């Protein structure tokens, strides 16, 4: 039963009961509809209250029903709201905690609304590339005024009930109720029942008018503002259209306009991508063979080994979440340097007004430093972030195994080394896991959680939950070279290099992929991260993976000492103190010479080909990663790319994008690339999973 019914005096109370947020799934809608019918049929009932059990009035549509027939089964939300609005007995919505999306639309279909202070009210549909689809854009302007309503609809951000109740002339909230909301709502319902006993129509939001003194001027202004902000997303501009319809059309025509707009947006790749990312974020925390009720270990104290670039950033995440951290180093000066950098980062936040100075001090007070393993033995979890050398990791993990209390989680931040080998340095491989943070670790949202062969399920469940606590998007990866993200990016980088060999300049490649929507092209990215890092990895792998062909131009660049921004020169030139990438004649000359030495005649490569080769390289490697079980679902790969690699959000990640293009088309393009003798022809054989899905007309997601 997803909505309960009881009668208190002369008032029927319908309580939504569909945890966690009373999503308006089929059973809940049915329950409300039955309750309204029952109340109207019962002569003893004079009014109705609708409220929600637990932590919400209602968070809106039930995301578990997205895309299933149940989502639109009658009574769908539109029909339910019509039924509520048409009730012969007054219906009062008792709002508390969370009132969002369809939940707010349902409340707007009621005749009256009372609210607890602090209630978060929002129409967040724009965040998944939609407009509200059950009257939100038509009713909200009628009760809140055009400008306040449009701001809420375009931003999707929640606004507290007491602020809304203070909007001059508003008709959204008739009464704020401190204390017992339900008792207050029932009393209020009894009062209005009395009022209407003498007859007279019930107030319906649809009968109000949405007016603006200078509608044309205002909507022109709103359109310009929204266009500048929304760039690649169509939904915000459509919100403006819908609110304008609320002002200029009759109610039912406006409703039809909203419905058509909603359905049109549903089909756009942008909305598809945003919904994919929204669901993908939630899906990432679900691991097929690790049940949600897996017991977790408690993590109240954390230790970090190494106070370098990553150790400092990693520590900040825990301090921010109120979890004490002890950092261990080999020398006092390394500790001082590391803590100095952390302080500088926090101070920059304080200066920008993003952090209060007392908060800053509170956070730093949770930090301890040490040179002795004795001081960390009680930590519930330790994260190693020392040099990327197996020998160093071995020493550290053997020591950790010796000193750490039983049950402590031992994590490594390694980006390229074998987590299973690291686990084997200990007598407790079940407690070992990879936590691959991205740089800067206090800023980047992505956390790849690397599950070793022996990693215990409760360790995995604990680290995933901890990821959420420190506000990361945690995605599980199996053990392989580069895990999900870097293994794929290697193929992308190789393609970028081959295109230089064939006739492109770094700037041409970067421009094309940035136009596609990447935050930064591969060469600007290399200059930012340091080209020497990849150089070192390639040197180390020269023997292990001799079969992997790549353009030598990246090595030649490093041999010129051009490591990137940090040396003032990389693929581009940089002026002192500035980050603008200036095309470099010296580098272009080096590329030309290298091309000549390979005997390749340069050709002009179109932007389309550049984008396809870069993105489909990700897709093909992603398909292999899926097939090998390194990632358990395509959306996990997309979350890695959206949160860690600057893949454009409105394209939903590489796998979602491939689905949008159509896997048949993707495979056809790969076959073309496989005929290019200057490319890695073997790589472009479509991964078996990709070939199979394409042949069956299926998609990744
Ligand atoms: N820098 C990145 O972008 C990045 C991203 C993801 C993962 N990683 C990984 O994170 C780890 C650390 O990288 P980093 O960039 O922070 O390196 P770094 O060189 O900046 O810092 C390493 C720190 O570890 C300390 N250290 C070395 N041996 C130690 C030992 N035995 N005991 C205690 N401390 C010791 C060093 O003094 C140094 O301060 C590496 O495994 C690296 O692959 C780095």
C-alpha cells in the first residue's frame, strides 16, 4: 500500500507512503485516487488532507518507474491532478520536508496548501533536460507571480516555504504551520469545509490569472539571459516559452503547450543524456553482487601516507566531511610542505568567500601529522599516496600490514599499478582496495574504487558509502592497466598522436574536440597535466607492451624539454604567468619533420573525423572494458567520463553518445578507420560486444 487513508473527525487524511521520498509511482497515484473517491463518497467526510509519510511530502516522479509502462499508466499524474482539482470536497495539501516536481504539481492541484517552515519546494525538471509536465509551468506562475515562478522553473533550485510564503500577493501557501503539521492541516481543512458548507466554488489555481505588467519586454529579457546561460541545453529556453504560455494562453491551451513541449524535450539527445547521467549517478553505487544491506565497517579516523600532490587533496576531502586525518611522511619538511599547500588551498577558498574562516580552522584542527607508523595504527582506514613505484608501495603495505589494527581498510591511490599485487604484499588482501582519486583531489568529483580479486564485499560497500560521504561520484572498476578512465584515455591520446602524424596541428585537434564540447583538448590537457608523466609511463611500458604503437611526437616533445605549462612550453608556447595556449612554430616544425621521417604525405583531416576518431576510440575500449567486466555497466563508464574527464554533460558520456549516434553507424566509421594505413588498424576492429550489439540493433544502455 503506497498511500494510506484514515478519517479524523470530518477530515479524511491521505498519506503518501512510498519511501524514500514518496515518489508518485503507480501504486501511490492509485492510492491517492482511491482516497479522493472514498472521501467524496462518504457523507461524514467534509474535507481531505493529502500529506506524505517520513522524509518528504513527495519528491516527484518515482525514478524507479522511468521509462516503464507504469510511469504513464492511468491514473497518470495529469489525470490524478484533474481528479483532485475536481473534488467536490476541499482538498488541502500539507507540505513538509521535500516538495518537488510532480509533488509540487500535485499540491498545486489541491484547493489549499499549508506548509511546515523549512520545506524545500522546487520544480527540478530542467536539471534532467525537461520542463515540468503536469501543469507546473502553468499553475506556479498563477500563484507565485510570473518572475518568481520562472526563476524557480528555469533554475530548478529549491526555495524554502517561509520565503515563498513571504512573496507579496502569493497564493501558493495559505498558512505556515509550526509544530504538529498534520493536526494543523486537519484543523485548517475543517475550517475551510465549514466555509464551503454554505456553497460557493472551491478555489482552483487554474482559475487564477498569471499576469505581468510588461510581459513582452520581460520575456524578451528572460530569453536573452537564459540563452546566454544555457548554451547547449534546450530546456531552459523552453521553460520561458511555457511560462509565457501561462500568461498569454487560456489555461487548457497552456497545459497542451506544456505537454507538447515536455514530450518534444523527452526526445532530445540532451535530455536523454541528462536523464542518463542522473540515473547513472545513482546506479553507480549499486554493485551487482554486493547487496545494499551489506554491513559496513565504521570509518571514524583516516590516515593518509604521503603529503604530496594527491595526499594533501585526499586529506582535505575527509577534513571537509568532519573526519579526522593523520598524514604520515618520511621527513618533517615533506609534511610541512604538504600542510602548507593544504592551508593555501583553504585560504584561497576563504578569500573567495566560499569558506568561513572559523570553518577553515575547524577543519585544520582535525588534521594531525606524523613520521611514525605508531601514530596511525588505530585508523579505521589508511590511504596510501606515495611515489608510483612498486618497490615503494611494497615497503609501505608490508609496514601497514604489520601495524594497522585488524579490520582496518588499506587503500592505495595508485593510478597504474596492479592492486592485486599490492594486496599480496599483505596477509590481509581482503582488506585492500584501490581508491583512485583525480587531481586536484579536493576538487574533482570522480573516485574510481578499484576492486581487487580478494577485496571483501563489506570493504567495497564501506568505501562506496564513504565516497558518497565525501561527496564524490564513486565508480567501481576492476583491476586492469589504467582502470576504466586512463585505460580508455590512452586510446584517445594515441589517436590524437596519429592525427599529428597525418597532417593535423595540436591546435586543430584541440579546437575540433573542444567544439564537440570537451572542456579541454588532448594537447592543452597534456600541457596542463605535464607531458613528462605520460613519457615516463611509456618508457616503463616500452618493454611490457612493445606491441602498442603510438606517435613518437609526444616523446620528441619531451626530449625538447617541453613538459607543458610548468616549463613554460609544451605542445603550445606560454607567456610567463599566463595560461593561454599559443600555437608553437617550433612544435609544428618538429611534427612536420617527424611526419616526413615516417614518409607520410600530410592530408587535411576534417573536424568530423577528428571527433569521431577520438570519441570512438573511447567507445571501442569502453566496450572491451564492459565485456571483460572491468566496468559492470555502460553508465559507470559514462559517469567516469562525465565527472573525471570533462566529457560534455549534454552528450551523456561516450557510451551514451555512441547509442545516440547509433552503434551501426559507429561500427561503420570504425571499419573506415581500419583501412587507414597510418592508424592502428588492428585497434579499429570493433570490440566483439560492440559488433554484437550493432548487429542485433541494440545499444549499450
Ligand atoms: N598526480 C596525479 O595527478 C595523480 C592522480 C591520481 C593518482 N596518483 C597517484 O597518487 C600517488 C601519489 O602521487 P602524487 O602525485 O601525489 O606524488 P607526489 O610525488 O606529489 O607525492 C608523493 C609523496 O609521498 C611521499 N613518500 C614517498 N615515499 C614515502 C613513504 N615510504 N612513506 C611516506 N611517504 C612517502 C613523498 O615524500 C611525497 O611527498 C601515486 O601512486 C600516483 O600514481 C597521482
